[in-house]
């Protein structure tokens, strides 16, 4: 297929894209047209259907994969697709992974690595809790596919798994560095800390906030899911259950960042730093992804870092 980033002005397109948005509008002369946003894993493209009632323009909806025929033009310095024909794509005409932003890492390998860390948890009640989620085939499929955010960081297929694994590995390191930390509690909390995002965000291709997500948020949802599962495990220590749920509730570190509680135990402090570290590093990576490796020009003010940012200079400089 022709990816959006590779399209050039004057090119004729015959290919499948995801219709991210569809809106009916009127020209200044009062003539109806359709305005679309097409998407693949390389980006988005503005598209227009100037003759929506003409032959060859079939019915379709937002979030459909559509087969389009059209010409690439330029409007205000950006590519735009002038669509001549469109229909809903048939199964087998496209591979969903070509239209969704995906982790650069192997999802199955990451999940196996996470399972390997779970196998090192010694407390039997913690292992049973972890296995009840991550040992379930349907849960594993959902967890591997989900993103960790609508935007900001890890907003791609496999993003939730990639972020969870990174935070967990940070916590494994913290437990080695600081013997006061209860490793089983910290690692278990790290693995569960963002589980609520499975309910907060709809799966791709939508990847948008659900009603539950808007009303409760992933921190509260995650704490509830874990608590509900804990009560099904006989003899799960009540104090440890409260500590685990506290870590989930406090993992954003500050009330103004969405945590209903500030960290009150050492493991919650460590988890909040591990989560913030991975989120910040991925955010910086994503901000600089389209900047050439040897480009050390200042990129301008970044609202997420509240600072002007640039790439680190290479060794030769």
C-alpha cells in the first residue's frame, strides 16, 4: 500500500485507508461536500468528496476502512486527497496493523518478559492475583493491543504493555537499590498500576475516552478492578490488599496530577517515580522522533516539559 507519509502532489491513489473522521459541510456557494480525515500508521490526511451524490461514492461511516480512488493535491502547504470513488473495504483488502500506530517493540516478546517477572513474585497470594489476570488468554490479547493514552505518551497499539513493562523494570531496579522496599508489593503494584486504562480508553481504532473513563478515570477503575479480584482470593492479607490498592491510587504522585491519594508508603513513592520517569522519557522520545539525529536546533517551547527542548549533541560535536 501507499502510506500517507509517502504520498506526493499529483499522484493518483487507489488504496485503503481508515476513515478517522467524516463531516458533512457546505461550500461558500452552498454546495454540499464531505470532509474526511484518513489515517494509516504513518499519519493522517485531509480528504474531500466534492460530489457526494455522484456514482461511485458509496455509503460509509467514521472508523470504516475505505477503498478510495482520488488525486493528491496541495492546500495551504499540506497534501489533500480529492476523492473520486469510495467504498467500504472488504475483509482481506487490508491489514489493520497498517493503519494503527504500533509499538516499535515485539508485543509477544514484551508480554513474555512481563510473565517472566511475574514468575519471580514469591508471595503466593500476589502470584495468584497476577496470574488470575495475566494468565487469562482473553485478557492477554486485550492487554497486548491496548494503548496507554489517547495522546501524550504510549498512545499506540502495544503502548499499555510497553509502558507497564518499563515501569515494572524500573521498580525491579529500585527494589535492588533500596532494600527497604517490599519487592513483591512494588512489582505487583507496577504491573497493575495502569490496568484501569483497559476500561478508560476504547480499543483501537477509536482509542478514545469511554463514558466510564470520563466519569471515573483509570486510577479509580484500576483500584476497583484489583480490589474486586482480591476478595475472590482466600486468605489474601487485608493489610497488604490495602497497601497494594493504595499504590495504585497514589501512582501519579500528586493530587493535582489526578491521584486521589498522595504516596504514604515507600513502595507508592517508588512506583510514582518509576511511572513518571517512563512517561517523561517516552514523551521526550515522541517529541523528537521527527527531528534528525544530527539536528541540535532548539525545537521551541514544549508545554509538557514547560521548557524549550532539543536533541543532545552527537559525540563529534
